[in-house]
């Protein structure tokens, strides 16, 4: 028998039991007359004890040959510890050893297998199987398991079927680049890996499956960031005979269920905010509503006073950062530097301090009287001791910049507590967005999203002002998921493709299968997909999704452990009818 118990389960009640434990040697402390070995497995750590004079000399000699990460099986008796460790679940006991079997040796690991390891990112990725032995990673993957299990339980209780859809498909236009797979049997032709199962889940609705879900891998060939991976997992869902309200209710239910089951947190009914309101008051379609600092527009009171910067701007808008009125010159300069960073791109920052004595000190005192500034303060709802920060410029740009500043102030003032969760729905997204570069409209969500019925008549004349039955779920400033009510009518789908610049032939060639299906009794349907990796990271209060995925890719999309992507042999290339053209990328 290799083990009778795990390394996480023995307690004071087990004293005097004869046990066998197996695991990895975490640490050996050799004090001469006493030797302690910490033995670790997935379940925890148990301390093993050897004592000169009491334990067999042969066993002591053997223990001295062990190294970190050796795999051993240890026999002994559970005894009560003299000095207990209350931080460890097994901290009341230790094992008085009677036998050790080395199951496998280990080289010295390239970094320490500790909670705070000395290993850098690249090294940890290369030896991911060692990194995964560490507690933080183990806890992350345990959380991931719990979330997927509870998600399945909830969706099952709501009559959803988990149905797998294929990975070798043809491209789905979700806005990113496809990963493609050459077909050997169909030379010169390629599959694409799904950016999402979008068209398949819609076909399942046509097929009458009514409620579908899948925890599914999706593939997008885009530039990577901390919260993006080329392959990632979605909780993908679709429902038939539903309106927007039904989808929101069902998935609000899922989110609340997960928070309750997993974090013991009761989430109130999710507030709704229109896209237009989110952009106007937070400068973002994924507002972090854990804190206020809502945007206040000042055009009517800040323009026409001879300050050119404001007079020439399309929008003058600011935030009130409560209780920062005591910021020093240096702190204000730092904020100005922040908004002027190239990634943010503001030209400058105007500040107004509301002094405790009721006067105002601002960077634009020359142009604005104390009375003028008092009017601003009223608009901001500011009080003495507050600091107002104001940006101006072209509307979209200035909103984006002020959003960055707002989040920065939220961080500085520690208003973004990762243990506080504030989800909301953002609704009424525009159907289309104009892309100046290509000179045409793009679908804001995807081409299968339906316009609001009351806006359908505007599709021909004013496509830019059509709202969609599209929604996002946002938690703490992170877009956790999005979806829409779909088009289920061939003619409307055709019209949509036309708006997006597809000829009838192109639309038929690429999406004929879907439009044809719409002619065989497609029910009204809609759905949503939640980013599963992001959801897990959020539950753990972290930004990066990488440590919530067992084997992730690095920033250049590489798996440095298996060293992929990698060249393939000439034989494979020939078989696929591919030729590498050197010197181009
Ligand atoms: N397929 C969409 C996405 O991946 C989600 C949806 O519309 O259901 O974002």
C-alpha cells in the first residue's frame, strides 16, 4: 500500500494510528538529534519526525540522503506534537517514522516550491508542472473546478443541455483573427478554430434543443494581455423562445448562485445601465461601480470665458475626487504626468481645489472667478476639502482619458477592494460601429445580433443610430460576458450582412448554412457567453487570468514548456501542400 491517508487529513484524534503517507519532500530540517521532514501532496503538509537514539539509525541515514521534491512513501505512528502549529490543519500531530521508501528521486528544482517562490515568470512557465505544485496555483485550480462544477449544477437545474460543438469549423466573424488548420484531405483548404460556437449554438436552437450550454475552448489570434490568452474558456449558452429579459434573468441567477455558493456573498439584484449612460458617466462600457467619481460635464459653465483650451474643446468633463483637496503640487504634477502618458494622451489636466475656508485654488484661476468655480463645485456636488480634476477635448477621446484617470484615482484611494463585488448589466449597445479606417460599419457585438424591433426601420437610413438587443455583464470594471437576442429571419440577416459590406454572394458563401436554416422554422432565440477564466480570476480577486489556467501561453503566444509553436517537417508540409515563404511575417 502506497498510502493509507493523504498529507492533509491527520488530526489529534488519529494519535497512535499506524499510517502510510506518500508525497513530495517539501523541506528537511536536520538539527542533529532531531530531523523533521515536511511531506506534501495535493491535500496538505504533514510533518514527519526522526529522533537520534529512538528511531533506527539506518532510517536516519536514509533520511539524510533525501532531497527536496523526492517522492517518498513514509510509514509511522501518529503522535501529538510537542510544539503545535496552529496555522496548519495537521499542525497538532506529527509522524514518528518507522520506514521510508524512496519512490523517485528529484533533481534540485529550478525554483522553490513555496507560496512566494523565487522563480521568475519564464522559468515558472518552462517548468509549469513544478509551478503547479505550489499552493497558490493549486488553490486557483481548485477554485476553477468548483466554479465549473457549480455552473454545471445551476444550468442543469435550469434545464440546459451541455452539447459539444466542433473545433474544426470555418471562420466565425467575431472580430478577431482566426487560427486556421490546413486540411490534408482537402488540399489548399483550411478549417478555422472557433472564436466561439456562435453559429452552432444558433443551429441547435433551430434544431429545437431549447437551452444549450457548454464550457468550451475558444480561439482568437489577437495580441495578448494579462487578461487574454489565444485559447480561453467560455461558459457559452443559448436559449430559444426568449426575450432579452429572460436571458438577463437566467444569467443574473447564475452569477448570484455562484457568488452565494462559492464566496458566501449575497449579490443584490443587478443594476442596469444603458451603453450611452455608461459612456457619459464613466467613459467606459465596463464601468467599475464599486466607487463614485461619476463624470460631470461642464460645457455650459466652462466655455466662453476666454480659456481657449476649453472653448475649442468638444467636451469639458471632470470628476470630483473627494477629500484630495490637500494634494501637494508634486502630487498634482504626478497626476498631470499620468494623463499625459502616450497610452492616455491627454494634453493637460485642470484641477480645482476646494479649500477648507470655502475659497478655490485652481490651475485656471486667471480665467475663472471664484464665483465661476463655485458653480462648478455645485455641479460636482463638491465640498470643502475636495479636489476636482477636469479634462477637455474631443468627446470620445476625453471620456476614455477621464476613465483612465478615474480608475487611477480609485486605485490610489483604495476604492477598488477586490473582495467587494459590484456586477451590473450594460444594455442597449449600438448595433453597429463606424470604422474610419476601412470606411464601413462593423457589428459592435457580432453580425447575428438583432436590432431593437422599434429601430429596424432605421437600418436603411440611419444605421449608426440603431440600438441592438445586446447586453454585457460587467463586474468591478471587467467585462465578464456578453450576448444578444439574435436575428432569426433570413431577410433581416441578409440585410445585416449587406450593411456590413458583404455582397449577397459572399454572405451566401460564408453564412448560407445559417441563413438557409432560418428558412426551416427558426425560433426566436438569444444567448450569452461568459469568460470563464476571467470569472475565476475575479472570484480570486486577481487581474491576470494566467495563473487560473493550468498550461497557459506567454505574452508572445508561446507555450515555453512544450516549445510551441514550432516548425513542422518538410514531409508534413508537402502532405498539406504548404510552402513556407521565407522573410515575410
Ligand atoms: N459568441 C459571443 C461571444 O463570444 C457571445 C454571444 O453572443 O453569445 O462573445
